């Protein structure tokens, strides 16, 4: 979908300071050596819930930072979209409403979406459609990949998971990035990739072992084979990116930076680089191998890191990618305007003192 005047007005992100290192996990028997060779993972960031680093609290921190960065009044937010992949605090509860309360947003629609790792891009499109040219919206994304439900080093193959949160304030009053387009593609025939033949009676909450996603995937592979997945993934991601590029009115060669999920080396090449016709040097893959896959927050954290790196030039176009189980692919093309956030403008007006 093409956007004429939608902007990212401010960012917030939260990455825990603590890290676990892949080599140490291999030595301790927690991480398979072959998996280590496939991913090239160096480390991951790890939250400590006992220190208040739960998934909801990390989202609150990122959300506050985004509001401050945008210089936005919480009262201006009309829609809050919170994207998650895993367990997010409590069952029978809307974490979006919790974020609304903690961020002091008195009157907005708070929703929690489960389009998995594509959630941030889906949230951007939802905000654009809902606000329809006026007002503001917020997108938050957070996950904490914690035992006993999930083993960040062993519950999946080809990727290691890091904890973190990201947040965006979107509006129509200008900002450091102009959103040129968003695109979402789905393929429900791949839904069983992460379900397998598991019962839907919430067994994970009673089981003593963490999730085993490769075990579920094996059921799909036995039934349909691996080639069908890779073919469908390549077709869907290519179509998603091509649609976003066409709607933005830019060419593949116009993209200065490609933000892809924080997957391991082999998975990233097969699932992203080949379909998108890019390589690691055009991405922040090296940061992903230090942070880990945070889920839906990956593109938000990545864009925030890129902005703060000082490598962007006004006019640079960036393509954000999210891939969610289900399967959902999301792409967004944004253009760096070089404009300071409102918070930075206030700093300059006040002599840099806040």
C-alpha cells in the first residue's frame, strides 16, 4: 500500500545488557555444535524477569522512549498495536491495554496482534489505515524467550532468540523517516509448519519440556517436503518486496539498506537473501548475530540502530522485512528525511539541555 504523508516520528527500543555467548553454551551442552556452525551466532541478549525485564515491561520502556523521541503527547495516540510471538505476561489479558495505561494514553484502541515476527510491519499498515491521514498511532513489539516454555538455544533450528522490545510513533506531522509503502502477503498452506500434529489443548503449559519447533516442522516436511516450503517462501517474500517497491515508486537498486530478521547465516541466506537478491553486506546481519532474533521487534530495533549509526544520508531508502509463522510476510519501504525528531528540535531550541 502506498502512503503519501505517513511518517515515523519517533523510536524506542530496549535490549537487555546481559548476554549469553554461543561458544559458552556449546561448551555447557546447551547449544548444539552443528547448529552453531549453521547460524554463526556469537551471542544473544537475555532479559531477567526478576529485574523487571518481562516482555510487557520491556515494551513499556520502549514505548516511553518512542513517545519522548517523537515529542508526542500520549493523548495524541489514537491506536496502539502491540505485536507479540510468545507468551506475553498473562492469559485472558490484553497487554495492549496494559501498555496504554502505563504510557498514560487515556483514550485509544489498544490491540494485541499475533502475526508473529511480521507483527511490526503489519502494525504499521494497521495504523496507517486506521488513522487515515490524521492523528497518531503507536506500534510496539516485545518478546522474552524464557524457560521453561522456550529454550532460546534449542527450541528452534537455524536461529537463536534474544529478548527485547521496539516501539514506533507514526503520524502525519513529519519525522526522521517517511513511510513510502507497506506490503503484507500470507500463505495459510504453510500454517502447519509450526503446528505439526500438536494438540490444541495448551499442552505446553503442563509439559515439563520447552517447545520443540523442529519436531512440529518434521510433520509438515514428511507430508509435503522441504522444497514446497522454500518455493512458497521465495515466491511470497519476493512478491511482498516487489509490491512494496512498486508502491513506493523505487527500484531494487534504490534501497540503501535491507533490514531482515535476525536469523542464523544459513537460514538467512535461504529464507531472505536468495529471494530478495541481496547479501549480508547490505544488511545489519552482523548485529543480529550478536543480539539474536527478538521476534516482531527485529525491524524496529534494526531501524533504530541504523538511525543511530550515523551512516544514513537524507534520501536513503530502507526496506524492512518481517516473516511470521502462519505464514505472513511484511515489507515496508521508508525514506530517511534527515529531519530531527521533535525531541531533538526541543534540545536544539533549549541549547541541548533537557
